[in-house]
C-alpha cells in the first residue's frame, strides 16, 4: 500500500451515508478516491487503501458524510 496523507486526496466518494445516522454516520465509508501528489499523474486508491482511510480517519469520513447531505 502506498503512503499518502489525507490532504493528497483530490477526488473522492463517500457511500453508506444515511441521514438517520446523524451525527455518527456509522455506515459511511470511502468507496473511491484519487490522489494527485504522485509523480506520473493521478493515482486511484485501491479498495484496501479506501478501507484504510475509512478506519484511520473516521473524523474526516464523518465530515465528508455530513457535507454530502448539504444541497
């Protein structure tokens, strides 16, 4: 698995967001992400890396889940 920071993510999708779960969003997870801070262009994270981000950065996932509900 590549080493990267959450700040390296440029595009992402959060799935499993249910407004009834507010404020915890316990089922939300990172399903897709692209990081742009790599030589040679953008890098699409693997499912394993998305799972790692979901587990390692729960506050960020929660924030993104909340923001996805805002029209």
